C-alpha cells in the first residue's frame, strides 16, 4: 500500500502543478473508509483553486469522487478506499471506559479515536442528524440509542422516546427495550400526542426543579413529521428544543430533507450539534451543517459523517450495529443486573469506576 500512496501523492502534486497551484503532499492517513492526503499549498496559492480541482484530482487518482476541504493552513484531499471496512459498534464499546452519564457513542474520528457525545453538555443539548437514503443516518440513530441504553442498563436511570412517523421501521428492533416510556411511536398523529406529553413533563419539571431521569427523544424523518404533523408538531418540538435541556429532556432528530423551507428557524437556532452524512446538494449541506463549503454532498455514504460542534468540524465514521445484534442486546438489558445474553454481558458499558470487561 505504501507504494500506491506515494504514487497517488505524486499524482496530486502533478495535477496541482499542471494547473499552476503549487503544493506538496506532506502527510496523510488511511481510515476504514477513505484515504486522506494533507496538502500544504505554496505561499500565495488560492485555496479556492484547489477546491475547484476536485474532479481533476478524482480522475487523476482513478477515484469515483474526491473531497477537498481546508483544515487550518493545510488542504485535505480525500478519496474513498477500494476496500472499505465498517466500524463495528460492539468491538468499539470494549475500548471505551469511564463514560459520563447520558453519553452516546458515535464512531471513530479521522485519527481512529472513539468519538462520543454527552447530551447534557451546554454545548450539545439537542442534535440534528441529516443525510440522504444510504448515508447511514438511521443506522447512526440505532447506534446512539443502544449505546445509551447499555450505559444505563437499569430502570430509572434513563428514559427513551422513539418516534418514527413513517411506521417504526427505524426503531422496531427496540420494541422490548425497558427504557421506553411508551411503545415506539408510529405515525404523525401519535407523534404529536407524544410531543405534547413531553412538553407537559417539561413544564412539571420546571415547577418542581426535578430533572431525573434524563429523557432522550429520538425522531426519525423530522421533515416528514413537520409536514404531516403541521403547526402542532412544530410548536411542541420548538418548545422542547428551546427549554428542554434544563428539564433533562434532549432531542435527537434526523432528516433526509435538510431544507430551509421545511426546517426553517427551528434547526438554525436550537440544534447546536449537527451530524451530517451525504446530502443531495451543496445547499442542503449548508443548511444541515450551518457552514458553507463542507463538502457534505460529496461524502461517500454508509456511515461517512461530518460532525459540527462548538464551532469546529470533525470527520468521523459512524459505528454500525445490526438490528439482529440490537435485539439480542435488548433481551440482555431486560435481564437488568445479571443479563443472560452473552453478547450483552460482553458489551455492557461499565459504570464509572468499574473495569472494562476482559
């Protein structure tokens, strides 16, 4: 592989030289899904000219697509691997210890380090997940749900509400999860009722000052809910994302249609963290991430994501857990303290201070 990488680095430099944008490849990294080259442009070289060469670079590297993005003073040139490798959630969980409460596992970043997100953090609170069909959006939601449930396997430590306006296909494997405060919500009308109940819970907690247990609301296909559920759905959801964090209520909402017309100011003002997979257009990428020029429309799909948080942008590969694995883990969690499922025993996240399973 080393010879191939050197050859590709030479090809990148040749394309830049041919278009009179001098630069040198100074390093790179091979991840499970893509190959990244770090290019240092010569003094005075315009970054925009390198970005405009994405198609020429893809052709020179014999790649189906090429993503060019600035990172500090360097420019990253990324192409997909010919032999992509998935990131499996269950082996990844065994590498993670001392996880704070209400923290979901996302995957690994471009340095190969596990990426986690703590929902009660003031910089998080609520999360928007965006991506087209095939981006891995729904699979990422399942990864987040099961990683939270495994961190809090006992009743009373965490409550979950799972909403799928399109019929429950996304969350059907969680039907028997003991953390659910109501069965998986199917359909827009039922979703509006669930959101109204959550607003009432928030108001009651505001009066009493009690925010336990934390409640995490997962919504698949937010745009469909907003269109079918109408103003009621938008009103309840807006109240939750504006005031929910103080009451211990967090919203993780996903959509494959991240358009301003559908989401409007709801997303712009109230979702500090965005997890964005491959989207259809550069305009969708800008709405979903809140940034211009992220290249989210050129991601490779199947779990290839960008995270936008705290004014920074991270590339990461989402961890994958199959619906069959989820069902087995759910059955193990149902056994609470002494799960009978070997899979659940092996991968239940330790409580703070407890050793990671051998």
